[in-house]
């Protein structure tokens, strides 16, 4: 049985270097478009695949349900 599309999506939070949430997006695509980034860049930051996420920008991304 397939999972409905809306249950697969996870909300994305944009955070500053202090860890404060500055924006919330419905999904990676919306976060990428609103911040002029690729979807892969947002995804890499959410999955902690970026070594220094705040080096080039003063914000990063994480999933809403992440600590």
C-alpha cells in the first residue's frame, strides 16, 4: 500500500547561526525557491551532509521535527 504524498513531506525550518527558527516551509522545494537555492542544497543541510552549513550563509535548514 502506497503512502499518500502529503504524508511523505516534512516541514523545513530555516535557522540562524544561534539556532533560532526564522522561517518555516512546507517542503524542500518551497524552501529552495524562497531562498534562491537548489533543492539539493536544502536537502543536504537538512540531512547534515554539509560540513560548515553557516560558512557561506548566515542561515541553514533542518526538518521541523529535528532537535
